[in-house]
C-alpha cells in the first residue's frame, strides 16, 4: 500500500458506519477513517429532530445485537434517546476518533495500478484506501417537491430534515405537505402548537394503534443487572416482527389474509377515531397493507377531528407568496410551509456518491442500464474491495439493526478469508452475482410486492423500473446464516 493511504475509508457515520468501524476493529484493522458531511455522528438520528420524532419499531429490538441498551425509557423511544445511544456506542468502541465531520465526499474510483480506492472530497483532498465502505443509509437525501411557485413563497419553509428549533409555531397558520411516517409523528405535534393547520395528502398511509408503555426504573435496573431479561424480550419482539414480515409480506401468496386482518385493524382504528365518513374515506388507502411502510399512532387520526385542522386531498395547483392555491381553485393562506416530503431514495441515493470501479464501470449507470442488484446486498462485480451497506436487496424488513448484523458477519467471513489466503483484494464474481439476482427475483415472486395491489402506493420499496429491490426477501435468521456461510468461491481473491 502506498504511503499516506489508509486501510479503509467509510463514508457515513450513522449506525451502519459505526457498525462497520466496530467490525474492522474486531478484525484488527485500526487504520481507517470515517467521513461524514454532518457535524456529528448518528446519521438520520442526528439530522432529524422534528417534534414528535421517535423510532417506529420497538426499541427492545432497535439496537446492535452485541450492545443492548437497558436505559430505554419506553417501548418506542424518542429520537433524542436513539441519538444518545449512537453516541454511547461510538464512545465505548472508540469510533469517534476516526471520524472527520463536515466532510463531503464527491466520488470514489478504483485505481487499478495501486489497487486502491481514490476518494475525492469536496474540499479538493483525495483519500486513498485499500477498502471502501459506503454507509450512506437509505434515507439520507431529502426530497423537495417540484411545485410551481414554491420559490415565491414569502413565509417560512421548513423541511423535516432541517428543522428550525428556534422558530416559534405559536399562532401560526401552517400547511404541511406529506402524510408519510414522518408526518404521522409530526402532525399531532403541530396541531398542538399552531392556530390553523392544513395537511396536504397525496397518498394515505395505513396507521394502526401504538402499544407504547414506559419502562419503570425497576425494569431498567433489571435489564442492566440481568441482560438476559432484556435479550428475552428482544427475542420476543424480533420474533413477532420476523413472523409478520415472513408471512404477510414475503409469503403473501399463502398468507394474504394476514394483510387483510392488519388492514381491518387500521380501519377499526380509523372508525374509532373519526366519525365523519367522508373524512375517513379520504384517509383510507386504496393499496394493500404493507405495500408502503405502515406506521403506528394513537393520535394521528384524532388530530383531523380538531376544528383548526383541515385535510386537503385534492391536490395543489401552485404556490403563491402568501399561500397555496389548491387544484379546485380555492386558496389556503398560510405563513409557514412544512415539507414532510421524504427522501429522494433511488435517484440520489443509489449510489449516494459516484463510484467508479474496474475498467471504468460507473455503479449508478450500471444499475440503471441493467437492473438494481447486489450480491448479499453489499457486493457488485467490477467493484473490488468495496462493500456498499445501502444497496439493493440490503434492507431486512422493519429493523435496520438486523441488516447491520448480517453485514458485520459477512465482513468477518470475507476478511477472515483474505487473511487466511494472504490476499489483498476481493471481488464478487459475475456468476455469483447473477445467481443471487435470480434468487432474489424468485423469492419476490411470492411476495406482497409482486402479488399485492401496490400500484397506487408510491412506495420507496420500488425502484424507478417498478421492481421491489430495496428489501431483501428473506428472514433475518436466513440472512444472518447466509452471511456466515456463503460460498467463499463466490468471491475472487488475489
């Protein structure tokens, strides 16, 4: 390796980047650098701090397998607690000293002469490394809607990923665009603070009741004193979520009734919260439960029954300096516009930076010219010594930490073989990659995404070609097993 080069560069200091760093340390690799464009670690849990932010899976299961947290305050903990957990893990495993904050990566290219990755930073510097990891997350590039006149709005515009904590919402007339998972958390909080709130909905979301309880000091003390008790609860919540995904989503052909039952629960929840049949109709999705990520809330539906909250589901014509002109010609006068419009997942995030592999292969172009694909959700042919931790077929169901667990195990097996052979490079073979893509396509054939009615969901699970290539169509148990036992002959070592 040439002078001044690192063993590895990790792009992204969220939970994926932290996990990759911990695994490198476990394998005896300490000469690495993590670069992140933000001023602190935590990824989405640092960037997002809007009112009402909380995890939407039980925190009993939302943590690294090897680092349970006995201090969660409740089943669905707040964003502040999740960020605190990220800080604690990074400090415990001495990850923070490797991070360069406020550092934006423009791109990375493989230098075949030196067998290194050249990572170009926006400030003009170039980092060199033998191994490259992109841990940029799936939800990292905010989407701003292209609405006529939005630049002419004279009031305050706030995107949920850039929340202004100093802006006082009291007495404001506010419109919020979007009704996804973020909006479901935010809308009830806005309604408590503002004078008037108009919610602009393009696609309704399935919402089910939220069973959320606080952990008493006695329970937290028990978790800390006897970790097996918390692990037992995690095994229970993991099992419940795994069963839900494996049956209703992955084996939809045989368990379609479970999706119907979940939709019925959401309908009962909606009926109990809203008496106006027309309002219920507008809030009812016309796609199957699960096509778009559903969410939990006990207050979302009830918020629309408040006299100062209005639902606008007929569309936007354009925006003027003092308000929004609706598709029906009416106008909503506002002084604040909140954009809960999510993320530009496929166009700006696959990949999040330009990556050029062997023989000049451009990863983003290759994905779009062929199909979105990645062996084990991390590797692509012609991209040696590169693991993309936010790739097609990488995400396991509802819990990101399960994804990180199998990826860390794959790293252990892959780098262990490198060491055993005395090799310095690895690259997945084209045959193994093609075989894995065929397997993913076959497994998706029984899934909700192939057999369900998802046409109107506008779900980020689907890529621009209409294929559901975000989720890995297998259970956590199988993914972890595959990552620990994949044929080493699927990679070429040199």
